[in-house]
C-alpha cells in the first residue's frame, strides 16, 4: 500500500486545491467586501421609542462588578414594559431567539460589519434574515433572561468582529474592548 506524501491536514485544507491565481481572487474579493462594509455610512437612532439620555446611566458601560459577566458590556435603556424597540441601524437580522442571560434577543448585522445586540425583550417582532431599517419594529422592552424581576429595560451592545486594538485598556477585561464598542457614545450623538 502506497502512502500519500500529503498530511492529513493538507488533505482537509481545501485552500491548497485552488491555484494561486484563484486564491488571489478569493482574497481580493474578501478585501473588497470588507472594505465596502466598512464604508457604508452608519445612520444611528435611539432604539427605544421615546427614550432620551435620561433613560440610561452615562457611566454604565464597562461598569464593574457586574454579576456573571464581570463587567457591563453595554447600556441598559429603561422604559415601560411593552415600549416599542426599533432597529438602531439599517441591516439584517442574523439571529432572533432566546438565550439564558439575554432572554429574548435580536442580533442585527449593520454597517461597518458591526453586530447590534438587543436583549431582555418582552416579545420579538423581527424574523431571522429580515432586512430592517429605522422604521422596523424588532420587539418591545421587557425583563426576560437574567433581568427577570428587575425594572424593564433594553440591554443594548455593539460588537465588532474586526478588532479595534487601540480600544484596549487596563480595565478589568479591558482587552475585550477591542470587540465591544461603547454604545453610549452613539446614543449621545442622537440627542437628548
């Protein structure tokens, strides 16, 4: 029986089966897609209808200590249960469902390849793979997940899969700031 000179790793790695010219085209296409996504303007709006800067704590992002998650990786926007939540950006719903800590959640892929995470919803109105914009209702304020029994609010986070290395600092879990952006900066931009 003749042994192949290719390792198991080489056999599994489909990339090596492409000619060099094809690999270059694939890489170049990915670069174009990434750059295009980064150039799409991000028109941002307050996700909780009727909410203002008075409805969230300006110091709550990265607050420590914060239970099982150690630091608070977002902002809680307080409102009456059932208050409408609109999409804060244009994008596509990549997930909607229920998870342990977040309860009823919606995850939207928006401009600059950022994921916008909406948690503790009472009900979900968005469907997976649906295109949403500022007029799209994605759910309403609630207290699902680990917010059960607490005042109703929307936990809102912005996550980037492309690391922002310059955001790293010496805070507890500060290295994670390269992936989790401060939503309060954006909420303050849309006014009071």
